[in-house]
C-alpha cells in the first residue's frame, strides 16, 4: 500500500503542470542569472516542445517582474532582433516571381512574418499563457505613448489575438445572480458605462426577471469575461437611463416586453483593445432573445455620446463653460436648443479624415448596421452623463433584417441611417441634415 501511494505521488508530481514549471524554473534560474536577450533567445532557439514551453514560462515570469524601463528594453529587443529578414524575404520574392510554385509561395509567406510572432505563440502555450500575454499587451499599450516605434510589436500581438480570439472560439454565457461570486466581482469591476457601487446594485441588474446579462468568454480564460452586455426588457424604447436603473419599479414579465434594450456594453480586457467583439455579442444576444421571446419587436441600445463634451470644449468653449457651471440637471433645460444644435453638427458634420462620425460609439453601432433611432434629452443626468455627453443619450436600432444593408450603406457612402423621429428632433435646431 505504501509503494502504491509512493508511485501515485510520483505520477502526480510528474503530470501536474504548475509543479513541472516551478521545478524547471528553479533549475534554470539557479543555473545562472540570464539577461533579457538570453531569455528571449532561449525561447526562439528551443528545438523541443518541452524546452520551448519551459523557456517561455521563464520569459513571461521574468517580464512580469520588469519595471517600465526594463520592459521597454524587452520590447525593443523583439523589435530590433526578431524582425523580418529583408534580404531573405527579397530573395524569396524573386524566386516566387520567377517560379510560382506552392513551395516558393509557402517559403515566401513564412519569411514575411516577424520571428517574434513565434516567440509569442510559444508563450501562449504555457500555463495561463493567453491571459498573461493579454496583460503584457496592456502594459505595452501604456508604453507606446512614450515609444511609438513599438507599434510594430503591438501589430504582431494584435494579429495573433485576432486569430486566437476569433468568433469561433468565443463562448456566450448568461450572467445572473447564480453566477459564481468571483465572476460577479469582475462584472462590478469592469462595468464601464454605468458604475455599479454595491452588490445590491448588481443584484438589481441581474436578479429581476425583466433583466438579462450576457458575456463572451474564451476557453483559455474561462474565469475572465472578455466583454459583457446588460439588457433590459421593456414595453417601450426608453428615453433615459434613470428609469432603466431605478430599483423601485414594477417588474415586467418577459413575455409582456416588446423591446430589448442594450443599455451597457463593457470591454473587460484592456490588453484586447482594438479587437472588436461587441458586434458579434449584440447580434447574437438579439438573435437568442428573439428566439426565446417571440413578443420582442425591437432591439435597441441606450447609448452615451462619450466624445461630445470633449468635442464641444474645443469647438464651442463658451457653451461648454456654461455646462460646467451647472449644479442641477434641471438647469440643462435652458440649454436644450444649443445642445441639440451642437449634437446635429457633431453627428452630421464630420471633421475626421475618413468622413466617419465624430463619436466612437456612433461609429461602432452604425458600423454594425444599426440606425440612429431616437435622441434623448436629459437621457443621463448623472454627473458622469453630463460630463461626457451633456446629459444626452441616443437609441440605436438593430433591425436584424436590415443590419447588413445598413452596414454596406454606412461603409460605402459614410451616410448615417436616421429615423424620421430622430431627424425631426434635430432639425428643429440643426438645419444641415439631408
């Protein structure tokens, strides 16, 4: 019996991954203190899978301990020493031009990829490798402000993340009051639109039968939500967030609802900035809810206009100053005409080189094929709502039968699809709408 227990313990120690990593790390680290270049080179030159993973674990653990200056040096090594070999690439290009064989094409494609992508790929295979690389890119994005030349390294991480986080790998999971507490804590922490200040506030958003929440997860990050959306089931398209979030309200039976309102969409991982998930999330949730509740007729957002005040500060500083002096939301009513005039210009007179709308949320939803359905004055009278959007909110409508058509028109013609209701609301003040 003692012998059996001994061999069981031996086998467990051999096949328990974290312990293997620890023991190997100990052996490597005790052998000698390595430089940053040596850590990187060891990963790049490793021949076997086991040694590659061991060196990758050492490299990532090492990088996680670096300060900003040291981490910049690490990224610079990747940028300078593990770039595309231009001479080899030129030769491969010439060979393919003279003889267009599959072998030459494959060689050309391999040589066109920077060697650092292989290093990142090997690091992805270690314990919690994916989330650790995501966190590493989070730091990289902060460092790029100081060192813009590191954008080349960032491009490679984005390229890999777009493959690793494509829609086929994402898992849609409902978030409710029965969801494990450690994930609910992250929902509170990651909420980016309407702050959740307590567990009671979270319960009010998740527990009622006319509320829903859904999140995308990745198999390699099962306890880390990537993006989530909060949904209110209502009878009408809401005109303000105050009523949506109000605790003291009459709860609605889901079968009585006519509208599904996406009132908060939050990206959770800063290291995945620039990789779009929201378009898939909204459309899938809308489809799923439509199948579950046949009574739902409309799928809309209740969205902030986060770039509005920043734009106004530069374009109309006097009006912006008036808003800054406002102490009570009721005082905004005196500025309604000025605000809606500015909003019309903000939406329909783009100052961007690509002629897309000034507002990032507008670009996102309109680019997904939604239309501008409704303008809501005093839509968000919280301090944050006034600070970012001048108290205004808008509804974007997702007509599932028209999203593809709307998307094509928006991308090709740079034209905002706007409802008669929203157009009339703005035209009273802003005249330059087609």
